C-alpha cells in the first residue's frame, strides 16, 4: 500500500465529528478500545473493519452463512481438533438432523443415537480412563458442543451432561476403585449418567 492510499493522522482527525465522538466517549471506554485495537494483528483489524463496515471495497458486508464458521475458529484448530469437528458435523447432519424434529415434537430423546455416538468415541477425546483430562479437553469439549449445536442443541446438552456432569463427578470425586468400575463404560456410552 502506498503512502497515497492511506490517509495520514491529520486527515483522519479533520474528518472526526467531535460532538459525536464526545457522545460516544460518554458511553464507552474509548481509550480502552484504542488500546485493544492497537494490540490487534492485521487480520483481526481487517475483521473488525469489515464488522464495522469500514475499509475494503466499500461493498456492504454480507452476513456469514447460517451454519458457517462465523467466529473463524476452524482455522485455529489442530489437525486432530479439526477432524473431530468434521466428524461431529457429519454425524449430526446424517444421523440427528433427519429425526430430531419428530423427537422434539414428542418430548423424547432418541436413545438409538447413543450406539451411533459410541462409534465416534468422543469422550476419550476429553477423558482418560483413569479420570484425568486430556491436555486439550476444554477445547475438544467446545468443538464438540459447537458442532453439535449447529444441528441440535439437545444433543449437545445430552453430551455435555454425560461428559461434564456425570463422568466428571466420578472422575473428580470417586475412589480409584469406583473410577475403574464406572468410567470405562461411561466413556464407551454403555452407561449413561445420570439415567443409569
């Protein structure tokens, strides 16, 4: 970008509407905003500019696809995390989407999905059999939850309650004997908490 393409600070300052800026300063922390913007990398600044409708080609910003990657998080994932995201997305679209509206209308959960979910082996992406969490467990939980929510929130809730409430209660509070007795079947979705 040449020097002529970018207005200098004096030109920018002359364009400011000080009355509007003063009104804005009464509602937000402008110094904090400027500090935060100063710490952003070029990509983040471009995204902020697009979100605010400034810069670029002057075209109106289009909203992301309804089931798109609105947060641009997929590019931040490791290869394993990206594969889990794709795996959950495929499962949700192929197995959950076609049947879930019927189950919602009956106020039921499709328990026949549990066997199919077992094949994904998602809980072992979060928990080890000894009750310790994997190093990227929090990220994996987020990836699984976000991808499940794209299609059906209740399936994400089922997974979260089983993994984060039931299995976590055993992993964090049970004796070694109790962990050995319960966790393998819970990680395999052969026992479902808190219903079993």
